[in-house]
C-alpha cells in the first residue's frame, strides 16, 4: 500500500498546484496587509474569506486533476452554454453594484458569471478547433463561427457594462487563433478590422467615463482629483516602494485609504509599496515560472485538443497578469481586471482553480491514462 502511494506521488504533477499555492500565499499575506487597518469599512476580514475560497478552489483543482482530459473535452460545449446562460441571467436579474450589473445573488452565494465565461470560452474554442480544423492554417472564413462563439459573450459582458472583461475575452480568442496558426492574409484582415472597430467603438460605443479612462491614461494629472486619482495614487505607491519597500503592513496608501480598491484591482501597487522593486521581481518570477510550465505542457502533449486548451488556459492567466500589472504601473488604461490569485474575489479564484486543475489533468494524462 505504501509503495503504491509512493509511486502515485512520483507520477502526479504537483507543479501547477504548487505554483498556484505559492502565488496565493504571497497574495493572502498582501491582502491581509492591505486591509488589516480598514476595520471601519469591514474589509479587515477579507483575507479569511479569501482563504476559504482558495480552499474550495484548490479542492476543485485537485478533483479535476483526476479526470481524463477526454471527459473534459466531451463537456466543453456544455460548459460554454452553461456559463453563457448564467451571463444571460445576469442581464435579466443580476445585482447592480458600483454602477454595473455583473453579479448573481442566490441566497448567501454571490458570483460573477463573466469570470466563469473565460474558461467556458476556452473549452469551446479548443473543442471547435480540434474537431473542425485541427491541422490547417485558418483563413478568415474559418474564423467566422469561432468569432461568433467569442463575440456573443463578449458583447453581453460589455453591456453589463464590463469593458475590461469583454476585451479580455477577445484577447483570449486572439492568442488561441494565433497559436492555431493564421494565414498572413487573415492576419492583415483582422488587423484592419480591429483598427476600424477600435475607432468606431471609441466614437460610438464607449460611455463617457470609459473615454475618460483613456484620457486619464494619456494625462492623469488633467483631472488629478477625479478620473486620474486612482492612477496617480497607484504610481505614488509603486514609486515610494523604491528598491526594498516600506515593509509588511507599512503601506501608507492602504492604511490611509488613499488608494481605493486596494484589495482587488490595485493589490500589485500595494505589494510594490511594501516590498519594493526586488519584491515585485520575485512575484513576477513566480508568474513566469507558472507560464513557462504551461508552455512546456502545451508543447509536450500528444493530442491537439490538450495543447490548444493549455494555451487557452495560459492566456487567461497571462492577460490578467499583464493587464493588471500594466494598468497599475501606468502602462495601460485602468480597467477592472484582477491579478490572478492575488486580488480578492471568489469567482475569479474558482476560475483559476479550474484552470489549474485542467492543466494538471492534462499533464497527468501521460502517467495515469495512457
């Protein structure tokens, strides 16, 4: 019996669960530090809720890791349709908060279906590309149906309104089709469509506050006490951290509440302030290790579905990380994109847990299912 357990432990791939746990540990300590002094706002216990959500997400990840990827493939479209239905329910009966209708509340349970949609979209696109065009370079016609699969939830999410998550769905689609391989003519056509769509969206699709975010990105000091406030305070937090930071629980931006949403969108700014440049480099390295492990897995599996699915999962983590770190550093406009496993949020934590579980399942396939 002991020998069997030992053999199992040797063959099980703990690298993804280990990376997930390491980043979460840094994140929950940072969350505690950012909120411990905000008792009057009821934020001082968020780290406890985050730990509960991580426990649930880790359990889900472990459970999924024992599934055969072929089983996951069979239920890919079901997952997509299910998450799309939840987003439809949000538009019908979702709870409004901070000017947006993004949440479903069922008794004590509060969830954000747009987070789940990211994984549903990746599963559906991986299944479609595998069954329809597994070996061919994609032309524009071959992108019409997967484009519809992507645009339907993206538009529904943007209407909530949640422009950041809607755009992120499009970025996930872009990374997956580039991995699948595109014809040069298709790349040029998509580039032209993206440029024209961007101009039309800016002039006719964006709300005034969304345009202000772009103006703020260009010059945050134009409205330093209004739309540019968060961007300025975030840059102050990062700059004041210098090389080694102010130390654990010593963030003035968090303790004095100068930087709003420091437990969600701006956790990286608080981490920078407390741990400085070297601490931030350490955190970035943790993410890079995770991404490189995903790249290795995508290139080492035999089935095309497994490969393109891993790329899709990696794109979820990558775009979240890249956009969040860039926006708090002043390199991109501010949008509501959480930092994986660092920002507070049960729905996003559960989504990342599902992604890690699927990646582990695919990696374990080489040892347990063949």
